[in-house]
């Protein structure tokens, strides 16, 4: 079991599967949302994920005329897991409480809009926009 929580601890969750792959999105919306180089997430099937606390403190915001949506704690503002697609949640991996030696960056997406000052230093695959598999 892997657990994670927001900065204030109100919202917490548990994942019952081993995550291995990290996707980092460098798009301008994720960068503005985090104030950094983007967001690092892992993808988990919905039936392997459960909220432990604080579900009523989760707020979402959808960018107008866009399908980009963020979920965040209404108290501390931390980014939270959200709906990736019909079967999966995305999990911002920095919310996890324990060291995750099994996690490794697998794909960088929207590298075409990364910050001019960011230098990507790993050997994960880089994609200009979406990951097309
Ligand atoms: Zn919080
Ligand atoms: Zn993005």
C-alpha cells in the first residue's frame, strides 16, 4: 500500500498497486499551475485507488475552452489526484509519503513548450506534445 497526502494533510489517499512509470508534463498550463517546470504524475487504475480523508475539501478547476482540469486541496492548494480517463486516475507523485525506489521517469510530454531555462537531465523519452502510443 502506498499513501499520499496534501501539504496540510486534510486530503489523503491510498494506492494498492506498484507504480513504476512517471510522466512529466512541461506544458505551459501545468507550469503556470505549479509555478515550476511542470507536473510529475503516475497513472493508476481507478479500482486501485481510494480516498482516505478530506474528499469534501477537493476542488477542481477546468481551464475555459480547454479539457485541462486540475484538482486541488481547498485549504492548502496542493495539487491532488484527478481523473485521467474513464479507467484511470493520475497521481502527482510528489504527494506520496514514502520513497518510491520503483518509480522512474519514463516520458516527458509537451517538451515543445517547456521553460526556456529548463534542462532535462535524464534519458527518458521526450515528446513535443502528447504521448502517442
Ligand atoms: Zn491540504
Ligand atoms: Zn500539462
